C-alpha cells in the first residue's frame, strides 16, 4: 500500500496559527510515504511568509512533493514577479516547481499551473503538457497521479474561470494513463470522477491552514492506494486537533472509478 497525505492552500500570512502544531502532529501520525502540497504556501509571496512556510515544511515528515499556486508568486515585487517568480518557492521547498516522485506502485508528477501575469487564474501550455507526459515514461504498471494547484473542472464551488488550457490538458491525460488528479485552489474538498472522463478521479483538497474557508473546516486528506483500490479520508480541524472522518472507498473497475455499495459521496463532519 502507498499512503499519500494531501495538503493544500496553507496561505501563511493569512493562516490559523493555532492549527500549525496540530497539523504537523497529524501528518506525522499518518506516516505517509509521500506528502503532497498542492500550492498556495504564502498569501502574498513575501519573504517573511515564505520563511514561515519553510519552517513548516521542515517540520513535516519527508519525502515532500510541492508545486506552486497563484498566491506564491511575489505580489508586491513586480521585478521578481517578472524575472524570478518561483525563486522563493524553490528556496523554501528545496526543489523544482514541477517535481516527480516514484515508488514501486505509483508515479506522482507535479504541474505548475500558476501564471505570473495573472493573479487568480492559472494557465497550462503545450510545453507543460509535454513535460508531464515525459514524467510518466517508464511508469509501466504503476498508478499515474498528477498534482496541480488549479482544478480542471468546476466542482463544489465556482470562484473563477477554469485555467487557460484546462480543456487541452484534460483531453491529454487519458493518453498519458493518468488515473488521478490532485488539486486545491477552491478551499473546498471534493472527491469524484471527472464528469468528462470518469476513468480519472478528481481529488480536490480544501484549505489546510487558511482563515479563508468556504463553508468547510480546515482539512487535509490521506489517500491509501493499493492496486486498483483507493481509500480517501478527510481529516478536519476541531478543538481536539485534526479528526478523521469515515473513509471513502473507490475502485477502478473496467477503466472507471466506482464506489462499492451505497456509500455517500460526501463524508460527514466529525461531531
């Protein structure tokens, strides 16, 4: 079994300080094979915010796979935004903005959908798609997972237009053999097959630390992957720390993601 912890939208500078230690503790207790952070580490991409984010990342169990979000590009420094938009991200995370992680069961590849010339809306271009395709070369039987900040489909909440190039990427994913897409940005979690391709599971995390919540408590996900079976668990912030809800089971059958039995599509908040 491969266990992936999925964090997103930390937004240091507009975060809940009291949740930092409980989140680090909860991730440590989950003992993941990989921790994915799908963008928006900082609120305005400033140096102090990135210093806070780096301290948080250093406290998490490795390995980590991090990709930038739209808030991570320096907001107040137009020169950095134009010529070195991901410099602070790379220094804090210690890696590239489109990383790849592999084990014997999965290949997880990051895609940078942030656009230095836009504040909110993301972008994916043909070179990005080609790079993602190359990341899966030699993947063979392993489950192929893509990670990006901006979602490829409107679900749960619609806050802005889909990123430019979303349709092209969505059409390219089946040919790459991608079976799962992890994203953030919306601050609401959502787990379901894509409407346009039910052979790819859309796993959208909410916000793990931000004060800007949209009707859902701060949350992170664990994904337990074993062959064609997947168990996804939401962990919500409560006065007792992050508490797991009942897991949602999925299975890839005949090329489609299905839920066995009559399990609800949405987990219930812990009491």
